[in-house]
C-alpha cells in the first residue's frame, strides 16, 4: 500500500468529522453565519502566507528539478491565486488588506502556522511533504463534497468552486504522487515520522475550521 493510501485510511475518522462539523454543514446549506466565514477567511489569509513559505522550503530541499518547480509554483499560487479569492470576499466584508494584516492570528492558526514552518524547516524533505499534504488533500475532498451537496445560489459558491475545481484536484494529485515517490525510498523511521506529521496536520485542519466556527480568540 502506498504511503498516501495508508495515511488516508488511518485518518479517515478525522476526515469524516471534518465533513460533519457545523462549519461545513452550514456552508453546504448556505446558512453559515457570515461573521464566522469572515473570521475563517481572515485566519486563512494569515495561514496561506506561512503555507507558501513552507512550500518554498520544500522547493529548496527538493533534489529533482521538476519538484523544485512544482513547489516553487505552488508557493506562488498560494499567494497570488488564493489571495484573489480572499480579496473578493474581503471587499464584500468591507475589509482592506491592511485591516486583515492588523487582525492577529487566532490561537489555532498561530499553532498550525508554527507547526508547518518548524516541521518543514527542521525535518527531511519527505517529512515536509507529509506535513503539507493534508491541507491540499482535505481541501480538495471537502470542496468536492460540499460542491455536490450544496444548495443553489449559495453565498459561498466562489469558495466552493475554487476547491472543487479540476485544476485544484490535478495539483493535489501531483502532490500525492510526489509524496508517494519520496516515501517509497524512505526508511521505516522516516515513514513513521511522516505518518505522525500527517495525522497532526489533519487534526489541525479540524481545529482550524472549529476555531473559526467558535470564533476563538486569545482568552487572556
């Protein structure tokens, strides 16, 4: 069994919980409170900067030219393409880029960002791949699920379409393939660490959506 198939099977319980959580169920119905979605989008904007940096770190560690290009381009897309989606919504919310930058990270966003940067910096290329894979993969699966279940005239349709697109799915499949290729030549110790960080990142995905639904801020 490939690393990706094994990792997904081992974390299917968390994916099911992500699908079932109120944030995503209310997005399907179009009834998600706009303030909660705004909170989520602001935190996601912060997260994507760190995610882009993590992808750049992977590009610097890659030994194959095609993979250097793959992750350097992905780092660019995380900023340029997804920022465009964010700014579309920020305009609707009446927020400027400066407003967003001045809103501090939530506790969960802060934790996830530091986990990404520390893990991709301080570990091997293979472990770094397993760290960033859940973000790609879970968003693709959640996007497709919501797309097929969504009500008509959903106020969050732009977000849904972005993550349910064939283009995004193709990029995700490319990351899965690269990760599996790297894992195939890795030691048992490395594979064990890859599974550890994959699950931790998957848990943080759930926590990120939950924190947005709860609109969690620093308690003190």
